[in-house]
C-alpha cells in the first residue's frame, strides 16, 4: 500500500508541474514529521536526567521513506553523556546529540525512541530549554519532511549535603 501512495504522490507532482494545475484531491506529498520530547524532570543541580525523543510520520503524510536525522541541542548546564535508540546511530558533540536511522515508518507510525542521558551542572538554576530538529534526508530537489521541538526543564537545588 505504501508504494501505491508514493506512486500517486509522484504522479500528482508531475501532473501539477506539467499542467500547472493543482495536485489531484487526495494526493499525498512527503509531509512533515512530528517530533516530541519528554524528560524525567525536574532535574536536580549536580544530578542527572533523561530526555526521550520520538519521531513520528505525520498521519496525513506519505510516511517516512528516507533516512532521518535528529539533532538535539542542550543549553549550558545540561551535558549529554549518552544517547541511543534501536536502529539509531548516535553521536555526542559539544552540547548536542545527533542520531541517524535508515528505518522507515508508515503514516502515523513512530520510529524507535531515542533516549539521551544528561548530567546537570552543580551551579545550574532556574529553567533550561533544550531544542531539536528532525529532517528526512531526501534526494536533491525534493522538499524534506522536517520538525522542530523545544523542551523546558526546571532545575531544583541539590538536596545532598555540601
């Protein structure tokens, strides 16, 4: 069924390009991804925490048919120390995590979850915001499916004796 959707998408796009007419009603184009994140906060200063990142194919899209990359950025005070997810290749660089997968997903379905462990600076206070972006690696000339997200976490004082 997914291949039929892709054929209809290509046919509708070609028809619109050749004739200048809008695509046929119901034609599906590569749609946006849905990127969500949750964390186990509030985080304690000097402690650790976990972010969970989910990428889902928009239910109104043609699904995820190309490799997908997620980049998640952490502010000063949160340092990523581990990142993983079934089928994802993850790397940690200064203040960010990048993960790539070749997994595909039908419309409305989710790729495997990415889990990121962070340490919290001992002097971190207040509210910190991490943000991320997912993008589908499509062939040149094709609009990639994308999504962005931001997640705010409260930092509470350490309860351990100093």
